[in-house]
C-alpha cells in the first residue's frame, strides 16, 4: 500500500514514474504480472508478481527502480509498505 503526498504532481507525471516502473518491471526476468489501483484520496495498492524471491530481489536492486524509489521517498509518497508473500493459487471472475 502507498499514500501519495499530493505534492509535486507535475514532477511525478513528468517522471512518468508509475507507468515507467510498470513497463520496466515487465522486462525483468521472472516478472509474472502487476495489478495496481489508486483512489482519489491518493491511497494506492500495487501488487507485483515474481517467479521467485531472487527475481523480486533483482527488481528491487534495478538501478532505475532504485532512482525512482528514492525520488518517491523524497517527493511523492507520504508512506508505503512492502509485503513479501507467496501466492499458491488464484482465480478471477468477471460479469
């Protein structure tokens, strides 16, 4: 989960941070997908799926991801939380 500050929206948009990170993650070995939602209250949830822990760690250590993460900590996010979990099964239903 994350909470945006609402500050420097122009800088966030100019960095195209969320879109760039999603596109970059998709090129990483072991990437299995991403789901993201953000409300008008600036609260958001992003879940990324990785084949294994090594792939997730490699993503965390990606230099561009590190740069944007540090910019986010300094300007765009009031807080965020990372939870590492193992998904064993899932399904979707849509009307």
